[in-house]
């Protein structure tokens, strides 16, 4: 699985003008299931994110995890994270998991974030979504598992 994490002070996702998920401080997690991802990947990714120390401590250093900070997660599916731009001018997405597998792994990842103990909001898989965020830092981290 591939994820793009953005540390935020707030984030929301809307479908057809209606907010379907929103959080205060925490992480906006854009996530893409890749071809060949096994059933273990969502829990592995959630565990990795839970421990990643990218939040400020009292000294202002990135030394605290999402768990330490008490933050929430907004999980949004984004198959375009699988974009291959190595040839031509139009990206290819053939390395993304097929839609039904992608949906299953996306939902498993959101459930794994909840199982890690985080308040977790989501977008709607496959929908046209408008994502709003206030990036904190800015801090943006790319993860590939």
C-alpha cells in the first residue's frame, strides 16, 4: 500500500457539497492499494503510521506520534498515488489494485486505524471528493509498504 500523510490542524472531505468526513488536529492520509498488496498490508500500514514520530514535542522537535499527540485520522482513497509518469505526458495507473480489491483494502486500512485506537473519518471510495486541509508545518510524508 502507498500513503501520503499530511500533518494537519484540520481537514475535511466533501462529496457533492456535503461534508462526509472531518477531523481536527491529526493526519490526512491519502491511501492507495497497489497490485499484489496482501491482506496483511492495511494493518501493517496502520501500525507504521501509529508509531511515526512526526508531531512536535514540548521542545518543538518532531518527536511525538499520532498516538502521543491524541490526534485523529482522515482516510481518503486516492488511486492516483499509483501514477506512473515515466513515459509520455499522461500518467498510467496500471499498478493500482483493481477497484474492488482497492475498496476492500481501503476499508480494511480505515478499520485498522480505528483498531489502533484513533478517531478515524473517511471519504467515500470511488467518489469525486473535495478535500480541504490546513497543513501543519507543512509536514508531508510518503510511505510505501
